[in-house]
C-alpha cells in the first residue's frame, strides 16, 4: 500500500514531440482530477547535422512513476539531415522513444509506454524468411527497463505473449465509438432486423463479435481471396472480397476494423454492401492513416457507398481529414487520462480495456430515449 501511495505522489508524464498535443490535453484533464497539479515533464530530441539525435529531459525523474506518450504515425514532423528536411518515419519516432528512456538512466521508479498504434504491429507473424519486427520491438523495450506497454486495438493482441512478465495492455475504443454513433444518429433501430456488424476480413472478427454481442445483432464477414503465386509490396495481392453472412437488404451496417491504410479494401467492402442493398454503411476504424489521400473516399462518399467514417484522435490527424463532412473524430484524451490515473493508483485496468458494461448501459439508455 505504501508503494502505491508513493507512486501516486510521484506521477510524471513525458509526451514526445509526436504526441505533444495529446500529452498537454491529458495533463489538463488529470490536473482537474488532482487538485490542479500538473505532471508534464519537458523533453526533446534534438538532431545533429548528420541526422543523429539525442534525448533530453528537462526535470528530475528520480523515483517517478513515468508515462511516456508517443505517436509513431505522426507524419507531420521533420528534421534536418545533411542540410535537407527529412520527414519522420515510425522508425524515427521509435528511436526517439528509446533515446528518452535512455535519458532516464534507470532513475525512474517505473516506466510505462503509451503507444496507441503499436510500432510494427502489422509485422506480427512470419510467413516466409522475414523479420518479426513487433516482437523484437517489445523485447527491446522490456530489456531497457520498461515496466509495461499500453496500446489500442492491436492488430494482433497475441503480441502480449512476447513479454508475459512485463505486460502489454490492449485497450478497446469500442465504448467511444458506440457513444459517438449513438450521439450523432438518433434514428438507429438496434435489433437483428435493422442492424448488422461487418468484419471486412478475418482478422477483424473478434472486434465485430464483441460489439455485435453487446448490441444483440448478427454479424457478417468478408474474406480476402489472394493470389498466393506472387508477392507485391511484401504481401500476396488481394483478388476479391467474398461475403459470408445473411442478407443486409434495407439494414444499417457497421464495418469495424483496426485501421484504414490506403482504404482500397474498406471502400470495396462498402461498395459491395451497398450493392447488396444495405441502407447505410458506417465505418469504425481506430486508426485513420489514409496513406493514399482522400480522393477515393470523396468519390465513394459522393456515390453513396458510406454514410460516415469514425476514427479516433489517437494518432496524428491530417488537417484535410478534419474538414471532411463525412468524418467524425472520436476523442480518446479522457480515456488516456483515466488509464494513467488508474495505473498510477495501482488499480485494475480491466474495466477500461474491455468496457462491456458501459457499452451495454449506453445502448440501453439510447433505446429508452428512443421509446
């Protein structure tokens, strides 16, 4: 008990430049909960002209319970190398995280890394003679003294098996998606005849089953037929998306996945659902990368393939995205603050990682209001 009280008194937050805005908002929220105290510790990772860098911490972190926030998907940051500007890649962001941990010099009481998009999480398994980058990353963090890692909607939650003695907390944003949808739309009929959840591929099935069970509706699933005779950009190209499930005629459907990258697969799924007679197509995606821009999404929206896209603010959001009429930004700042507050007090995180009761309560309140 004495250790928990001590940690609570020594809370510290280090937000790397990639997650600086999120860190400031989280600090303000925690300050409101904790008698006006602030917990942000200044830090920076300056670069030499060669492109090499170092980590600097601007205050004492001795015996502090530290929470390091990093957004490895922040493509807006640059640094100079050999006189030219380089855009920071996920590799650069991860290396800056290592630098800040190294700057702690083993003096912190405990270090927790909050990494919403799990670095190299998409390279989570071997199918050929290839690297297993996510596992290597987690083992490296463990080896340099990280106590635990908090991530959101990991591409493969089984990566937690890599560091069983440190711990990987995988948090679901399902509650925030549910609240956003039910706040924005008052005409949804939540029953098996009017609503269905859709998995755009096999990997999304667990997310869809979790939500569909709480909503009390059925699921459908697309599976990807691939050309296993060739490899393009490191993977077998997709030939087609085939659908498994009942009729979606006249129904609202919600497609759930962990990320939108280029968006080609997601838009193909949305088009197929509309072709099958779906009334409205909503898209839930924890991370909106939109790596190929928005032209395809603009065109698909104009053609009526989808109603609205919901993604979180857990990673950098391009300014152009925030202006789209079809986009809803789901804020996770209070949830991150709640996670830090809970861990710092030594309490269980299970109610936050899988918030089934709160989702069920949100749905019940919506249905009562509808009646």
